[in-house]
C-alpha cells in the first residue's frame, strides 16, 4: 500500500490489505467483551464481512482483518462495525450499535 501525507493510502485491485479497526469502549464495554461484525466495502457497494472470530485481536479495543480487494472492488474503502452490546433493558438482552469508520484507503486498478 502506498501512502502520502495528504492523500488516501492507495492499494491496487488484486492486493490483500490488513485493516485495523479501533473503537473506544461502548457503554463501558471494550470490543473484546461483545460480539460484532465488520463490513468492509467501497463505493461500488461490494463488501467483505468478518465476524469477531474471523478478526485478529490486537488488544481489547483493536482488531484487524485481511481484506481481499478483488472482493470489494475499486473506490474509497469504508468500514461498518455492528456491535451487540449487553443491555438487560432490551428484550433480547443486547443493543445493536452501528459505527462507521474511514480507514483512509482507496483501491485503484
């Protein structure tokens, strides 16, 4: 991946790239304490979905995934994390929290 100070990091279609997901605790829970899915996609709306079990734990609030750019296509990369936070006020005992992240990465041909 090529990065410059003012532009997005550039990756080429066909490459695999590690993407790090960092979230602050939600309702006092670190990422390690709740279930989540990570969706990585481009403006082309093709996406790669990872479960918590498929992500590599770096520490309590940081995980990484290996993205296949052939799957997500070209464009600006976006990340959507859906967490299931324990909350006994909800009927199923979980509250879904959606977070969007910008990894500052663009995939080109």
